[in-house]
C-alpha cells in the first residue's frame, strides 16, 4: 500500500524560482529582495487581504512606486520552475498532486501553469487566510478528500514546514535558499532541492 495517496506543494518557493521576478520588477537585486521580504511580513499567517494590495503596500514600504508593483503583478506568470521541478513532478506518476499557495486565485492559477498540471490550486484567497495559518492546508485536504496522514506536503519555506506539520501532514522540505530550520516543527526530509522526493515516495 502506498505511503501517501497525494502530494501537496508550496508553489512560489518549492516549485518556482520567484525572487528573480521581484528583483527584475524592482530594477535592483537588493531592493527586490527587500520588497519580497516586506511582502511576506505583511501577509504571513494573516487573514486574507487582497494580494495585489499587499504587493503595492510592500513596494511603498521599501521605497518603490506603483509602476513597480503593477509590473510585478503583470509578469506573475513568468516565474520559472527550478531546474528539477518538472522532473520531480514526473516522478510522481499518477499520484495526485495539488498546490497550496499564498496569493490570489487568479495569480495562483497563472503561476501554477509554469510548473505543470495539478488537480487543483488552493490559494490564500480561496481559503480566507495566508499560510502558515491552518486554513489553507485544511481547505486543500477537504478538496482532495484525504486525511492529513495520507498526504505528503512539499514545503519551500520554513514557515510551510510548521504549517503543514501542525495539521498532521508529513513534510518534505526543499530548503532551496538554505535558511535556518523552523522551531517547533521538523520535516520528515530536509533537502536542498527535490532530488530525494522520488525515493521517498517509492519507499
């Protein structure tokens, strides 16, 4: 009997390399990184407010103007998958896969097309809250119709590790940016990319 009946994915860190878009829209590498971090602080774990508004607010916070935010949002579907993303997804075979992501429904579905095909895209907008609030994970489990123990979640950020673990899912953490591990939640697998995912599912 397979260990997991479905696999959920963080989209904007685990599957897509989104930071280059922020940096390009900002016109500056360091400023784009600060803008992304400011945006994350505004939304992380909060009740849903329009993602577009938060992009504009975080731009203003770091000294960028409205055109920068408008440019970023218009280019949201251009985020490139990491080099191993499509290979890792192909390794899942027929195992259902889905997305849980911190953005609007429109932007989430647009970005997900860059990575591949998924059963559905659960966004903060649809769930009413931003991860790691438990609502997006619970909403995704309700749609897929499985108990948390039957689902593996592939996290990109440290916050996703805790969020998914706290609702009962095992977590594969693709720590692509080499950030410190979260406190109070340990992933089943901690790796630099998705290279160990297929072996875990085969096991």
